């Protein structure tokens, strides 16, 4: 088990986190850039000394500021994959992989490095210099190098961000296999929620130096604890002022016009979150569109095909997005500039605090 | 755009003319025969040998002590760091005469540390090495510090997480990766040491075969035999140019991996 607790002031950022990851599990640290995700990895690896903190892996204590323990990075045995991979440009691919293999004769190091490269399917590139490798090949060399000494924990900083979109999906699947096979605790940093959901057994959303919510990806998407998490997981977020109404419901007057109803309770300024696939569109002057309680007159701004769905950008006048089938878009004859009514259930509407650390709903009533 | 291009081209032409004319004149004024003959003169080969021996010895000392010092200055932040850097760079701006006086005051027979070592340095070959080291070290250390500071920090971090101590990281990653910058520093320091005149004259004197390096030999001939001084100058230009060129070729060919990114 890897345990990281750290408090540090890093410029304008106040880092204050505590987390544990079990062996064989991967915790994805997801959040916007500047949130402090990489700093958490650096504390774990011993490259950054926090003002106060504890880092422990299994039985070993790597850092305990209260007891004056600080094991240097070279004795922690973390496999760290850096964001741009940090391959040594003056060494060949195999020499990069063999770099951590000290205390072996040159021949044995070369053989071991070759084995690792074969495992990642790039045995033929052993003599190549890093600058001649593609992004995907570099990532594999970096992974092979990080695994060469049998690390006690894996730390991966945006392992897929330097890859192009086509390589990314395959590299992501491969990385998932590697993480499972390694059987050690893994921390993975990403700014992309989809990537976090794909690679992490659990996701911790990091914002402003703190972990604002942790859980499996599906739960974070279904029950975001704050507007930030909702926005980060891909929900539409509208702002407005809430006041309770009869029937234990809440009505929110949206900034810029429009009223929506939710079953969460809140008063005062709130964020309203709803997922794009919960939003249906109907012609502007159609008959009552069924049982949904929320109806907003909207103008179509953009229409983008994403796989077998279509994302329709809307102005209400706050921006929101609906996700529809291709057929529905054709049937409604939607195009930029046309008007429609967007509707969704009150039950699909979440009310969230506007800032990450406010509490909402139950306490507000 | 076009007038500006003319200004740029014109400036370069004037600079180039001014900087190459004296060098070219040395060769235009010396025939190959004279050059050959002057080398055969008494003292000329001695001076050349002394120049090479003393400058390479001082260069070895500068690299041996200067490289770790530069690494320390590049990687550590401590109180008084700016002061230390200023002190290291001070010899760059000192007039050679001041350097010579300073060396005498410190290491001469009546100097601060003179009692212990004075007689063994003043007017000896070791004294020449001492003077050359004093004036050339800052050229190398400045350049080396800049080269280390320009390294990609994540390489150094990666090396540490891969189990290498700082010492191993320094030897296996930092020095090869900073190679081109270190070589440039070596070229500057070597060039400065080869041309050293003032401090050597004051501290070590000008004795044939013992302390008379090529610049001192040129100065001695200058009063009596201009042609001979000219020929010896041509030799020094040749040696210096060969040195500069070989260092450039070394770093350009990626001799140390050409790790500059």
C-alpha cells in the first residue's frame, strides 16, 4: 500500500492532500493544470520535500517530517514515467532501459534491457536514439525503463498526453495491462477525465491543491460533489439562484433568464448540472413534451458529430449541450440558428455549490 | 525590410574586416620560409613547448576543480551564492597587471602565503601554470555553470528515481548532456591561457625554457627582431585557430552524444 500525505506551499498553490492506494490498484489523479497533481507524484518520489507529510510504501517509511525521515529518491525505488518521458538523449534506447540496472556486467544489462524492450514490442529499436523515436515508442521505452528494477510503486505523469489521438487508445489499453501486471500501487496523473476513467480503478479529482472528491469514475459522474467535479466529468453546468418551492423541490432562476426545477434542496446562488444525454430537444411550438418539468427555449449554435451521436451546442442564453442521435437531429431539421425547446427531468437535475468547498442541498433547507 | 538587411550585412562586413585584418596581415607579412626559420631559432620551440605544457596543465586543473564547483553553483541555492559567483568571476575583469601583483602579494616570497611556497612558484614553470590557472578558470566555470543550469531538470530527476545517486547522475547524465557547453568553456579557457601575458610576466618572469611562453617570447623579439616576432605570432595564431576549430568539431560531431536538446 502506498500512503501519501503532504502539506506544502508551492507559489500560490496550497497543497494539502492525503491518499492511499492498495497494491495492484491504480488511483488516477485528475484535475486541471496547476491543481497540484504532479506535485503529489514528486512528493511520493522524493523529488519535492513538503513542509509536513508522510510517505510510506508497504512497511517502509520514505518520508516522515515529524520524525525527520527523508529517504532520497534513489533509494525509494519508484518507477516514475515523466510527462515528456525524460529519456536520456545521449544514450540509446537499450542504454536508457539499462541505466537503472547497476551492479551487472555490461552484457547482462544489455540482455535484460533487450528482454524488456521485446516485451513492449520494440526490441528492434534497442540501438535507436530517443530523438529518432515516435511518441508511442518513447512511451514504451520510458515504461520499460521505469519497470526495469521492479519498482515498489509506479508514478505516471500524463503518460498518454504526448501521443497523438490514434496512438492514444492502443497505448492506453497497453498501459492498463502493464499496471495490472505490475501488481504495485500506482498513481497516475491526467487532466482528462475520460483517461482517468479508462486507466484508474478509482479517480481522485484534484483542484486547488486538494482532493475534492474520490470514487470510481461512474460514481463521480453520477453524483458529483461540486460544480467543479460535474463540469470536469463532462456535465452541462448552468448558474442561477435557488429557492425552495412546494413539494420538496427547488426552483432555480437561471442567470440570463429561464427557470428550472430540481429535486435537490438549496437556497441562494447554485450551479445546476445535467448531463448532455439527459437533454431532449423538441420543435419550438410543439405540444406538451411529456412528463419532464424543465423546458428552456434555446437557439442551436453548433452541431458536431461525435461517433454515432451528435452533440448540439445550444444557447439558453447560457451555453448548454444536448447529445442526440443522428436520426433525431435530421427529424428535427436542426441547424445553427434554428430554435427549439430543451427539456429534461427534474430528477436528472443536480444542484451543486458554486465553489468546490461549499456544502449544498440538505443543509440548506 | 531591405534597408535593414543592408544595415545588417554592412555591419557584419565592417566587423569581419576589422577583426580579420590584423590576423591576415600577420600571415601576409610572413613568408613560409621565414616562418620555418623562426621556429628553428633558439628559444622558439622551447616557448611553444612551454606554452602547450603550461596551458594544458592549467586547463586540467581548471576542469578538475571547476566542474564540480560549477555543478554546486548551478544546482544549489544558499546564502551568499551571488557573492561566491561574483568572486569566481572577478578575475575576468581584473587587468592582467593587477592579477600579477595579486599573485605576488599572495604567493610571492614576501606574500601572505609566501613563507611556505613562495620560492617554489615565483620565476618557475609552476608559477606560469599558477598565473594561467588564475586568469583562465573563470572562463570555464562561468560557461560550465550556465551549461549545467540549462540542463533539462527532468533528466536529473529521472536519473534519481532510477536509483542513481547525485554523484552518478552528475557523472553519467549531467556531464555528457552538458558536454557541448563544457567544451565551449574549455575552448575559451584554453584560448585565454595560451594568450596570457601580463600576469605571467609579473609573477613568473620571462626566462627562456623555464617561464617564457610564446606571448613572452614574441614580446622579447618585438624589440629586436620584428620579423621573428611576426613569425612566432603566426605560429600562435595557427595553434589557437586549430584548437578552436577542433573543439567546435568535437561538439558539433556529437562526440559526447551531442545531448543538447
